[in-house]
C-alpha cells in the first residue's frame, strides 16, 4: 500500500499510457490510407521523400499552398527510421504524438490541480471518439490539436505561476509550440493561441504582462527562429504568389448561419462521444451561471480590480475559467470556418474534456452532481440498449439496409451496446461512481478494437477506394498513363499510381476526348454512373475493368468496316 501511495502518479500515468496505446496504436497498419485527406497528405510526403525536397510542398506536380511542412517532416522522419514508406510508418508518429499529448495534459493538470483531477480529465480526452479516430489517421489534425493544446497549457501555467523565472520558461515554451502550430496549420495555430491567451490575461487582470520585454522579446526570437526559415525560403522561391495564396486561404469566406452552426455542433457532438451527454447537461445547467459570472466579473473592467478578483479565485475556478474561454474562442473559429478545417472541431474536445472532467471528479470524489451524471448516463445508455435490441431481432433487415458488408459486426455490436450500457445504468443507479466512469472507457476500448479497422476497411470498399487502388496499381504495373473522369480529385490514384494523374470533370469532356486521342494506350478511371457522359460525347471506349463504384476504360478508335460499306444494299421483295 505504501508503494502504491509513493508511486501513485506514475501508476496513473502508466495506466493512461496503456489505454492510449490500445486506442491509438493497435491495428493502425491493417487498413489502407483513406481518401481523400489521408492519401493527399501521404502523397505529398511520398514525393517529398522520393525527391529529397523537404521544402516545397507539391501534390500531383502542383504547389499545395494549403498544406504546411511539419506533418511531412515528422512522417518522413518516421519512414526514414523504419526504412520504408508504409501505413504503419506514416501513422505511427501521429499515434505517438497523440499519446504524448495526453501524458502532457496529465502532468500539467496535476501540477495545477491534483493527480486524480489530471487522470480523469486526461482519460476523457483520450477516450472521446474524435481523439481515437484522428489519432489513427495520417493527417495533420491530431498533430495540430496536440501542439496547440500544449501551447495553451503552458499559458495556463504562466498565468498561475508567480515566480518570474518559471514564468519566463513557460512563456518561452508557449512561443515555441505556437511556432510549431504555425508550421503545422498556418495562421490558425497562432490566431487561436493568441486570442485565447490575450482573453485569459484580460480576464485575469494581467494583460500588461504579455507585453513585458522580459517575456515578449525572447519569445518573439524563439518564434521567428522556428517559423521564418521555411516561410522565407518559400517567399524567395514563389514571391508574391506565395503570400497571395496564403492570405486567400485564410480569408473568412464562410458566414455564420443556422446551417453552419448546426453542422459544427453535430460534428462536435459526434466527436466528443461518449462524454458529450454529461458535457451538454453541465453546459445547459450552468450556461446561465457562466454568463452571469462573466458579466459581473468584467462589469468593472479596470485591470486592478480584475486582478484582485482573479487572485481571490482558487486554482480550480481559475482552471475552469481558462478552459471556458478557450472553448468559446475555438468554437467561434469553428463557426467561421465550419468543417472546412476539421482540426478546429477536434481542438474543441480539449477544453470540453477539462470542463467535463471537473464534474466527473466532483461526482466520484466529492459525491456531487448525482442528478446530472445520472440522467446524462441513463438516457444515452437506454438508447444504446434499444438499438442493440432492434439489432438483435431485426438484424436481417439492418444488414440489408445499413450494414451491407459489415454483417459480421452485428453480434459484437449487439453485445457491446447491450452489456456495457447495462453496466453503466446499474452503476449510476447503485452509485458505483468509478464503475460509471469505467463503463464509458470500456465502451470506447471495445468499439475501437471491434469497429475501427472494420469501419475503415468498409469505407474503402463501399466508397470505391479499393477500386481506385487496384486501377492505379494496374496502370503502374503496365506502365501506361492514367487519367480520371470523376467529380472530385481522388488522391488514392496519385499515391498508388506513383506518378502524376490528369483529372477531368464534366466541363473538361472535350479536353478528355483530345487526351484520349493523343494517348490511346492510357487508362481512364470513370465513375460508373458517369459513363453516359462519355458516350454522349461520342468517346468510344473499351471497358478494361469494373469495380463497385468505378470502372477503368481505354480509348477505342472507331474504324468503319469498309467491306460492308461498299456492298450494295440487299433488296427484299415481299
């Protein structure tokens, strides 16, 4: 017992490590890269590695100014260490960074609050659906979330810390990770971090501290050392065009409307499963209190009085206030850009985990919020049980209408959605507080093991990606040119063909016809439903192969039968 008490912190950290390893790292090589984002990023990384050009970001031999270098540097370093480009080598660093981010969250919150607080908050962040999915995909979303989260956490420490020496260190780390976030996703990283920090410091009555030379100048130097080299090289190579593309990329092109708001809320709710129910319950019951507290807090907006109020708060209230500020800051950014940048919605799960973790902590340790946790656990678990019963008695209908290739998952899902929710319901009824938390954890681990590889593989088959992979590999093997007549660019063709691919759409049919006439051995990938457009434009083709959604065609020149044309028509006498 003394040993457990002495090493309690490291035991909790080790448990988190094991959980994250199970959720993020197992089976990451057992499904192909997912179109379009994953294959887009991996295609760029592959070209960067093959041509030993670690500066220019090119996709299909065109500049990709909407991407930034940090992801490619990290994944290519992993490929070099492991000796080859593969699904495992590319996805591994994403999983490791996600795992490291959870451990950093644990040790930071432990410093601000306590070990138990830190463990519950980190557990919620680690096991939400969004964290699990994006930690298994080779995109920059998870890297951005974790880097930006670390920068924000260092700013938390700088606000709370009193000694100048430690504040200086925390400020340097904040600038360092802010710079990394810029190299990961551009201006978004700096904007979210800057707005969040400034708002927090205003709320704390310490805004002048941001501009203290002892913190500001060294921070700017660290930031410039990291950010400037790549940007200056790109500016030197591409000139004003690089600046123009960057500025255009981050224009606020979208507008806040009801559809935009509902879309963002929907994806956030889905990504923050299964903890979203307790978060929404808490937010609904506390929103009025939060607004009143903010209004009364800033009613007298002199920095001296704000700082006096801030100093009277305990660390828990300070922590909740800072996370509330970060959540609504990120939410506004998400509304402005919608689902155009999924990492904005993914980042919301960090402050949401910290807020939810506070109430779960008080439910387990302080034995409070029984009503909130009871209903937020009971309602979704009853829904899952009902779904499992429907699946049990109507699995043939469900398999026909919904699954269509995932019928092997019906029985495991019925068991998972019946047994584990039943445990959760009995836990809140009998007030088994730790068991109620553990039921959500068990649900996500089981779903991750049973569903994740199957769902990703199903997406590849159902979405026709397997067709694209097979056709690209066939064209590569036979050393013929490859083009595509599809509504949107499918980057699986680029990655698996390993050469540039010409893409055409309905507006480019004359160009496609000319391309086929000039490259009569070339293969063209066409969506099956669009073959009529090919035929209507008098493009004669030979069907080479066909899949679930796409087919592979080749140009077939029309040569009339001269002998038949020269024959006189047969006269038929009735």
